[in-house]
């Protein structure tokens, strides 16, 4: 997640009810699966995607995990829920490292026309892995 303010979700095809059909959905954001302590449940009717209100910042903290929980209600009034895996807010770029052309030692000129050597390292990310 690249924003501390807004969450957008899509659960198309996640729920099915062959007897009465799904009537409506509600979704929330929590600090743990099943919790709605970050954003309380919001009813979205039959829509299978939603976004939090951009005019009301969620105030998510970078590096913290959050969960989206979706509640589906069928026409008989029965309810089931599903929770996402935890997602980590990552709103800042990795910390810079170094890039050396020419291998271990940085060079100013490339003499070899057939091979180019490059070494890099030192890039770090305090909240997530660099891939």
C-alpha cells in the first residue's frame, strides 16, 4: 500500500451464494484480522469494490500491517466474512546506496568494449524487502 490516507479494495468473485445470492457487502480496515478499529464497516450495497473516503484520511502508519475485512450478506440475512492478508504501508522510497561502474572500484572511463562491470549495494528499506 502506497498511501497513508486512502485504501482501495476489490473482492470481485470472492463470495458466492447459490441458494439466495449475495444481497450486499460491507468492508472495513483493521489492525488485526476481524477488527474494524482503523475504519469502521462501510456498507457498499452490491458493489464488489470500494475506496475509503479521500476527504477523511485513515492516518495509516508507515511500516505497520493492516487488514481489509469484507462482510457479505445474502438475501436470507446470513452473513460471512473474509479477511485479507496483512498489507504494509510503504509510502517512502528505499534509502540510497551506491553504484560503481567498473566492478568493486568506481572508474571514470570504460576501456573494455566487450564487457561492462557494475557493482551496487547499500540500498535499504526499513519497512519491506527490496525486490
